C-alpha cells in the first residue's frame, strides 16, 4: 500500500498549527502566565519558543521527512534497529499526553453543552467540583475520544487534513471576534496591563522556578518531543524549506496563543476576578463563572468552549496519529484496526485519569514535561550526532537564502547547546 501524503502544503501547515494550538495555549498558558508573574513569564516563554521550540520542531521535521516513517521506524530506517528505543520514548509521550488530554477534552465538551442551558452559571465552583472526576467525566472523555478516533480513522487527507483546514481558520475567526467584543467591556484595560507590562524584577528573583515551567510550555505548545511533528512531516512529499514551515507554524501558534490571552485576561479583569489562581479548574471555574455576568452569556459560553473544543480536537488527532502510524508502518495493521486498537488503549488509560485526580495530576504536570523533554533530547542528539551531515542536508533542502544562513547555527544548537539546556531543565524540574 502506498503511504499517505498531504494534498497541499497549506494542508500540512494547518494540520501542524492545529496540533500546536490546543488546551496548552488556552488553558495551560494563560494560567502559567498568571502564576509566574504575567509578562515576565510571557517574555521568557517567547525567547524559549524561538530559541528552543523552533529549532526542536525543525529537528523533528528533519527526521520525519528524511525517513517517511513513524517515530520508531524512522530511526530504524535511517540508522538501524538499535536506535528504535529513541522512538519508543515518543510513543510513551503520546500515551501519557493523550490520556489526560482526552479527559480535559471531555470537560470542554461538557461545558460546551452546559453553556446552552447555563448549568454552571449559578455556582461555577460547585459545578466543576461535581463533574471534574467521576463517571460523568469518563462519559465525556469517551465522547471526545470517539470524535478523535473518527477523524484519524478517515485518514491523513480525508480526516486530518480536511478537518483541520476547517477547524484552524474557525478558531482564529471566533477568537478574533471574541477578543474584539471583550475589548468593549468596561474595565478590560486592567487585563491588557497585566498581560503586556513587563515586571523584570519578578523574573530576576524567580528565574530558576520560572525557567523550567517556561521551557516545558515552549515544547508542549509546539507539540515537540512526542513525535507528532515528526509523523506529520513524514507525510510530506514536496521539498519545501522545513525551517520556513517550522517558523511559520510557531508564529501562527504564538499569535493564536496571545489572541487567547487577549480574550481571557481582559474578560477576567473587567469582572474583577483575580487571574492568580491556577490549577486544572481555573478555566472552568473563574472564566466560566465570569460568563454568567455578561450579556448573551449562554452564547458566549457556547462560542468560547466550542473554540476550545476545536483546538483540543485538532491536537488530540495528532497524538493518536503517531501511534496509528507506528502500527500501520511497523506491524502492517490496517488504519482501521490500528485506530480502533489505540482508541481502546486510551479508553482505559483516560478512564483512569478521569476517575483519579492524582493519576491525572501526575500525567498532566510532572510526566508530560519529562517525556517531552526526554523525547526531544533523543531526537536532537540523533540529528546532531548520528545523522550529522545528512541532517544539515535535509535542513538545506528547498531552503531559500535566508533559511540557508541558519543552517550552521541550527546544527550546532541542536547537536550541543539545546541537549545540554534541556538536560538542565529536566534536572531542575525533577529536583525542584
Ligand atoms: N500542543 C498541544 C497544546 O498546546 O495543547 C498539546 C500537544 C499536542 C502536546 C501534541 C504534545 C503533542 F505531541
Ligand atoms: Na489543536
């Protein structure tokens, strides 16, 4: 059977942006920003997206396009079977992330429905506490997972490419509309101040706790380290510049993340809610609670959670696709059986996370940062030391004059500087 390919370059870029833009931008990022000193965190995060995320993303693309394989098969194809364990880290990362991601996706789905009746308006705190873990959470996790499975089942072109070509522009338009509308609310200005004013002293005093959080978020937000970008680039036929595509994807992801912040912070400030409290419930308690105070509150709730749902779904499919590609490439399974089989695994692991707050916390906080960082260290060392010249050649394929300037700096960054830096953040976060 011939392997799937993207129909168009735009289709690939939108699928990759769909993977990047997700709960990480809308739920994890604003709250990390709030907890870590606002714009100080934003600044460090932007530096790390440019300095670590983008080179890392390109590092994954190089392996995927060069091999046209899933993460495990890619290493085998390029360097022999002894390197397969490097790809196994990526598969584990996918297992970890989708297991909790699907539970959050289920919460979002539930809130989209609940917004139509305003069910959470009267007592947002109690509403979330009643539904966050338990059988209801399992049910909505299963629904969210079923939607993810259905899209991946349809394939790379008819499922992933087609759906993200609709979803990603939808996210931009709806968030853009919300951001404009929110700016007209009285008191919104305090939100912009908080978000956009730089508090350098906070950053200086808390540098070593803010750094790993910002680094982990820079990887999480670009979907780097789990082999999703590797897998998506393995379906590339054309020789376009990977550096140019990677940069564009990062710019779009960051822009949509900032747009989400421009909706969330002014909204909270205009209603006098403090953005300081983090935790998994933040989006669902403070923000959802705020909707009740607004005109057209139900409509606002449905649109907001509907956008978040699209963002979550377009990320979830990219994670499932890694495991499906692995089973199809390496074990000769049909796409149908591979999708249903992996769906069955997440049915179980997600159910555990939906029933147990401690299992959920372990997956979402500690483990996901660790697996992404470990996965990326493996990819980059492979690029730098095993592929070596071939990695540079792949970087240079289709590169214009500007991208060519970055070939050597990129290579030294991914071979030496970034693995050392990532190992350092891994140690500080595990020790801290
Ligand atoms: N980038 C996604 C987000 O920000 O929500 C999360 C994610 C997707 C992380 C895919 C890792 C991954 F492989
Ligand atoms: Na997404």
